């Protein structure tokens, strides 16, 4: 690609711009009209190339840090909401984790009973329509719903209830699984 007569390179970001621009449309830096200030990749010295490379690296690092901060804030907000959004607040953290294990165990058995298990979409544990209640030591009653495709490919919502008994070594037994539409 041949450089046009009315085109120069921005001294800050090294992108081609029109010669009469006073501000770079890409990086918004001010363009000085002195000829030696313009960056030309074909005639640039090693120092000029390093300056442009370091400038671009700095911008990349700043963008990565910004993304990480935003992701961290989102994760913090979500974990805060999940912790305070349960309808029946367990007294200990281990009790809540047992309730979640029972809920996940119920999902696995429900998936096995669907026409299209890969299309199953379960609610979050904190959803208002999810209920996990302890009925005995390591025995829980789970009521929830699942959205999945039926035989015709239509998404339908099925509510279900079951009893989950947590056994040792991350095993469980599900009894009395009932579906409702």
C-alpha cells in the first residue's frame, strides 16, 4: 500500500492520518505541525519504534487491568447477592453447602429423566422458586423447576419435587421424584 501525499503518521499511535489534522482521530493526541515530529514506520529510528511499542504496551496493560477490575467487581457483587439472597438462611456455612449439594443432586437425576437432557436449564439456588428444606439428618426436600425441550423441540417448564439423601463420599440418593407442569 503506497503512502498518500496528504497522509502522515501520528507520533503517538503511529496510525496514518490526514496531514491537516490537528488531533489524531484514533488516540486523540495533539498533532504538532513540525515535520520531524511525525512518525514514519519506514524511516523511524529504533528509539522512535520503541517509544511507539512501549506506548501501545502501556495502553494494553491499562486495558487488561481495567477489565480485571470490572470482572472482580462483578464477581464480588454476585457473590454478595448470592450470600444474602437465600430465602431460608442457614445457620452455618456447612449447612448451606449441604443444601446446595442436595439441589445439584436433584438436578442430575432430573436431567436423566428428560427427553433432551442437553437442553436443560435449571434456576440458580437463590431463585425464589427453589426450595431446599432439611427434613432429617442429611435428608432434604427439593422443589424447583427445569426448562428443557420436549419431543417436538419446544422449550417447556417442568416443576419437580424430590427427596435427596446425602450419602458419604459425594454420593446421594434421590427418592420420590415427581414432575408437574
